[in-house]
C-alpha cells in the first residue's frame, strides 16, 4: 500500500505533558512505525528548541492560564515555503490556534488535502477563566475551522454525533488507546502506599490531571470529605500540577500532593490507589480514565466522554448523570463504605481495557487519512 507523507500541525507535542500531546505523540510514532513519513510542525518548547529531523519548531506562546498547551503564531508563508519544497500528501491539523488556522488556509490554497482532530473543548474552558461571554464566539471559531477540513477525527461516538449535529461534515471516530503494559495493576507498591500514610486495607483515593479550575476539583474535595466520614482511614493523593495546586495544598496539608508524574512513576501511583475520582465535565475524552481502569482502579466519573464509553456502571466502575454533584458525592461515599468491592470493579476495569491498543487507533487514523486522499 502507498507510503504516505503527512504533515502534523500541532500546538502541543511531547515532552509537554497533557492528553493532547500524548495522543499526538502516539499517532506520530505509530504512523512512522507503519512506514509513513510524518513531519511535525509545532511551536518552540523553550528558547533553545530549534526542532529536529522531521520536526519544525516555530514561534509560539503559552495559552493564558494553561501553559501545558501553546498557541503557535500564524505561519502561512513559512508553511507554504515548506510544502512547496516538499509537498505532503496530507496535512493533519491537531489544534485550532492561529498556527492551526493558518495551516488549514495554506493547505487549501495549495490544493493539499487537509484533515483535523477535535481534542479540546476550548469553548467550555472559557467559562472557568472568567471569559464565559466569549464562549459562543470561541465555539463558532472552532466549528468554522473544522468545516474547512475534509475529515474531523474525534475520540468518541457521542462527540461525533454532537459535531455532526452542528453541521460539521466528515466527522470520523478514531478513538483513543491505552498502554496496558505501562498501566498495569502489577505496579502496585506497598512502600508507596506507606509513604502516603495508608494503613493496610485503607482505601486510597486518587486524582490525576491538571490542577485547574476547568477540572471541577471542588467536587473531589467534597467527595473526599464524605468518604472520610465513613472511612476516617482513607487517604487522598493528587497527581498533577497547575494554578490551583497552592490553594489546594494550603487547605489540605494532610493530603498528599505528588506533583507531575510520568512513565513508570505515574503508573505506580495509579496502581497503588484504590478509587479514582474524576469529576471533569470539560473533556473531549479524558485519557486518565482509561489509564486508571487499565491500572485496575475502580473509577467514579460523570457519564460523559471516555467514562460514558468505557464504564458499565456498577460492573467495572461507577458513573453518575453529568453535573449531578450530589449524586457524585453519594456514589463516592457508597464505594468507600463498601471498599471490599473495589478490587472486583478494578479487575473488571482492567479486563475491559486490554483490547484497547494504540495499534488499532493508529490503523483507524491511517484509514481515515486514506479516505480523505481518495475523496
């Protein structure tokens, strides 16, 4: 089958730590392993970053309040020069910032097929940063960009239906994978649990993600307060960093703040806990849900994004109606009160994740890319 040359245009990429960067890194690596040439065009990740082979680093700036994601500056002339020198078969635009917008415009002008990915609900984020009045404009901007591409790749059927309902044609479900070799219950560490002050048999609750307003962290605090009422020996561990960390740590000096963790360290934190609390309503997917389930944790989440797709409530985790905070807290208390059931839920969660490999996701990405070229 024909070898493809694809230009990925993204405003975040490893070693940056966030769900979009991780997903893009997996797709790029997977497509290269399948024999395709993939060039990455992204903002610089520091003053000394000059890019590398098959990576072009351009000027950019951090997204205000969210330095884990960056905006690239418009670069139409630079992109046109690059693509005239070596024309890709396809341009795939990952993020919708100024760099992404200029990539769509340039590809269309040069007659290069262009696809896009929908990874982040920036319109929902605006509400949590005092910019709720901008939400309709941000949503219109996002939808306009995706209408200008031949296919928009999304992680779930529900998101595909939402975007199709808003008039975006060519929406394709590509999905997300999880590394079940890395995220594995076998990484459970008694020493790590002891370091958290967790006694034998004590339930450890875990949150992994950015410590920021849009993640609805107050609900984790409420749920844990309810859990402590029935299980005073319970512990709460926060993994991640962000603008809310200092305030959370000041309010809860007795809780454990592990900071940013990656790789095997992150996997050990997952596997050493018992109950994963995930109250976010702004996710397009939520990779941490899949990672927690692969690690053998019982997950409590709202019934949206990844949780709606992956969790059979009561069988391999628990979900509650989106936005129902009291139901979330009640479910957390019930799970802690019957902590002996958590290993059973966690084992079922692990089993559900085993077939969800990144290899299958990369295959679907390649299939959609070829459809765009054929179309």
